[in-house]
C-alpha cells in the first residue's frame, strides 16, 4: 500500500520552459515516467533487463544521473525530482545520449520509495540536498530516522546509501542519524573515505558551486546491514 506523501517543501517550477524542453515534457516524459500510485515491479521497468537498480533522490538537472546511466548501461536508474525544469533538462540528456536505462518521477521521492518492493535497490544517491539551515527547518531534511527505516526496507543487504553535502551542519546532523540507525553501517578506513568522491564521480553543478565558494564537500557511503533474523514465539531459530 502506497502511503500518503509528506509535505513537499521548495519550489516546483522555475523559468518558463523553452519550446524544446516543453516539447520533451509532452512527448518524451510519458515514455520514461513512473507511476507511483501503484506498486512498482522493478523487473518490468526495463525490457532489455538490468543487473542492478539504483535510485537518485533529487537529481537536479540530471547531469549525474545521465552520466551514470551512460557509463553503466546494464544498470537501471530511477531519478526523482520535483522541480519541473530539472526534469526537462534530464529528458534532454536522455534523448541526446539515447539512454534506455533511466526512469523518471516528477515529484516527491517519498512516493517512489513507498511504491518499490522490499530489497529492490542496490544503491541510493542523495547529493547536495537542501540543507534547511535554520534550526526550525531541520525537520525538513530528508534523511530522518523514519526515512532511513523506509529506505532500509527497499535496499538489499550490502546496498549503498551515498550522501554528499557541502554544509557541515547538515553532514553532522545526517551522520548522527545514520550512526544510531540499526539498518546502516558506516565503516571508513581513513579520512579519504569521506573527503574524496566516489570512483568514476562525474561531479555536479552544485559541487562546482561549493568549490568555487570555498566549501569542502563530504562524500559519505553507508552500507545496508544484514536484515535481522525474524524471531518466533520461542526465540531465534536453532543454528
């Protein structure tokens, strides 16, 4: 059952779309758009078949999403973005690169998270989300305790949650919630594990802006732990 969405903060539209982008929203989006009003069957998303499925929450203009899809044609990608102009830009990249392994959702990623089945994803990206810097706004940050439980449901054991931010307070706030989550493990071997981007990282325009303005991004990788063994009325099963 798909749960009602929480309130979505932030703008949904920017400048008026160009004629080309408006045309793509009319003609190209229906071919790659996801319906979050019913349960999603991952096996039916890509007729050519994929070996893994990843989710990007809030893909902005789609640069990172398109770069990954081009570099890994046998991996399926779902991108969620409520900002209409960003969806149009992503469609332009999908068309230009003839990408067949991307599906888009124009709206709140929470709807897709609720519509996906258990253990559907090999990984999740959340890159440079709105930090909501004021204390009263922190409850709007995406990776809350409740959201981590919802993400854990749709992630396979060993799946990665990759989170990037250039705001120290957001990094600390999010890290505190991941460290107390029973569903995820953070086990860095050195400082480079969060100071350096992931291998094959194409960068994003938000990252470029942060670097221009003198902010150092952090790149966190959290791993979904093994799901706890269900216990019966007489305790755990015998070894």
